[in-house]
C-alpha cells in the first residue's frame, strides 16, 4: 500500500480515493482484503496524510492493527512565512 501511495502522491498533493483504489487494484500483490479497506473510506479527495489516517482508522475499526500494523503517518508540513 505504501508503494501505491508513493505513486499516487508523487506528482500531486491531493487525490480521490477512487484513483488510489484504481492504482491499488492494478497491483497484483495487493490482496482483495486490502482493496476492501479502501472501499470503506468515504469518497473525496485526500492528502497523503489524510489518506493514511483514513486507512489506519479502517484497520483499527476492524481490529487488525496487531496483525497488519498501521501505516506511518507522514509529518505535517507547516507553511513558513517570509519575514
């Protein structure tokens, strides 16, 4: 899943969940269960951080955090003001 997110967010800041699902389903190594996780995420555009948080919520809601683990949440990028 990390590789899919790397591909999707390489050239854009936000992406719709359907694009992520499409890229994930094109990868033969991702299981149907991982694709099902993406189906549980509400439609919309997400930053990488938001998407990781949503995926982690699904994993936790299903009680799979011990078996699957959680994705690392990227750090927040703060805008720096010019002085």
